[in-house]
C-alpha cells in the first residue's frame, strides 16, 4: 500500500475549511496565522508561500512578516511581542532555521504558548511529555494521522522512531506512547540499527540522510513513514527529492509506505492549519 499523503491532507484541509466557516458564521472569528521569515533561504521562502496559500484556501487570514537576514534579535523579539498582543492574530510561527546571530531558544520562548502553532514552546513541549498535549509539532501530528489511516488502533504495536530531533523524533515518540505503542527511539549512536528497525510494526524515519533505510532493515508487512526530504543529484543539489528510506527496496517488504514527495509533506501543512484552529480554541478558553 502506497500511502496517499496528498489525499489525506486534502481531507484534513476540507475539515479545517468547514470549521473555519463555522467560526465565522457562529462567532464572527476569522483565524489569523502570522508567519515570520528572517533572511532569504530559498527553501524556507517556498515553504512559507505554500503555507500562506493553503491557509487562505481554508479561509484562514495569513499574514507574512519578511525581515532581512541581518535583523537584530531584539527587533525580531519586538515583532513577536506585537503579534502576541494582537487579538486578531491567533497563531504565530517563526520559520526555521534562523540566521546564526539569533538565539533560537529565546525566540521560541518569546511566543505566547497559546499562539505557538508549531508546538515548540517549552510549555507545550512539557505538556506533551506528561501526556497532556496542547499544541504539538505539525510533522509529528502528520505522522500520527498517517499511522492511524493504516491502523485505526495503534495499541500494543511495536514502534521504532529513527531520529531524536525535537521537531519530529521526540514528539512523535511521545504521541505514540499516548496511543499505547511500545516505542523505541533510535539514532546515530544506536548499536546494530538495522536489527532494531527490523523489530518495528511501525517504522518512522526522520534523520535527513538520503536512502539510509533499505528493505533489509524492515520487518515484512511493517508500516513505514518516511519523513526525510533530501535533494540528490543535479548541479548544486537541484536534483530529485528522495526520502530517508530507499523507496524501491522498501516497498517490496513493507505492508504500507509513504512516498517522498507526496507523503508526510502535504500532511504537515494540513496539520499546521488544524493547529491554527487549536490556537483559537485555547485563547477562547
């Protein structure tokens, strides 16, 4: 089974659009999503444009703040203070990565936790860690919904997450624990990594290394969710996009697998829009 991330994302966006319309009809609220981009990283710029387009299509008011790469940290923090105080802005996102002279942790802490649509604020990270999630990173949520699309109940399944980042690996592992999976987090220092991944009923790979995992690493019939986005070949890295899993060798072993692209990527943006509605609810509570 090739998991259709694009189709699943379309379903989520339709649900969000219906809920946004109901908010306007019943309470006169138009959700506002503010995205702050510092610098001119091409990949970040493309992603921000895509987020804005999808938000507008769902009826969400999208506001973009584009700041020069040499913007002082204090100026960025001042922008965030204004957004925190703006009642028409319900969700705030600072596009990463940031220029080297800006402290990422200080910036993430400056966002109102109720407007932290990315789920990176320490309060939201802590809530997830104790099993009471409020706002959760969108890619982690995307992985969970994809897994549920294949397995309506995840209870008791053996899950291996390859990668321990705070954006994907750790939060998705915590979400799977809440679903009563038995979870192993593997990483670059894991001994005999292929032996570990072959134990997984559900394998999630998020390491940023092209084709790291091949079919020999996968338990027959397992569900494989590939979070990786890597450019290979071509001049200046402008070649094709591949995942962290060698798709062709893996598909002959796995029971279900996400493609790259059109797998986790579309679902991540869809879950960001759903998180925007969650921000509205938190501020109304």
